[in-house]
C-alpha cells in the first residue's frame, strides 16, 4: 500500500474473500494484499486483502472463514467500534444507543459498552448491523 502511494497511485482496499467485509484503511497494517487490479485510466489500483492471520484465497471472491463478532462488553466505545471495524463491519453499520442521560458525541467515546448485539462469537455476516448500548457506568446484574 505504501508502494502504491509512493508511486503516486490511488488505491482502494477490498476484501479478497466472498464475505464482503469492510477493510478500513486505518487498519491497513493488519492486512496483507492477496491480489491487485490495476485501474490505469484512474492511475489507481484495487487491493484485495485479508487479515494478516488469514490465508489468501485462491482467487478473489472465494468464500473464506471470518472471525466471530468480538466480545466488546466492558470496553470503552472507541475500542469497541475499532474491534468491530477490524472484524469487517462498516463504521456506518455500527449503531450506538446511550443508556441513561443523553451525552455529547465527544464524551460518548469514553463510555463503556454495557450490551451488544449480535452476541460475541456470532459469525460475521455483512448483513448484520451491530448495536452497542453504552453508559458512563454499566449497572451490574
């Protein structure tokens, strides 16, 4: 990816598997490139990648095995959303509800995740939209 940027080319990251996971440029160092597709008219390249811990598929779009949804209950919202994005959920599909008093968006990042859906361990699906319930202090059941 650095090489593409150094050559003055634009690039976009895509999931190399058929799972249709979101690949965030913010996590680029946690992914390896399996395939490249040049877009000469645009001076760009599409990079098809998988997480460093995964094996590249034989061809783009081959079904792969994804990690399950991480357990983010008890973590701060910023870390929780980061873990969900790294799993493959697009940021715009992650919904956050506040339990208790309304809170500013800036302050909400330090709030703790009290509940999550889908549950930890649920197999990744591009159709799922995670929902996190946050609070300044989660009540213990």
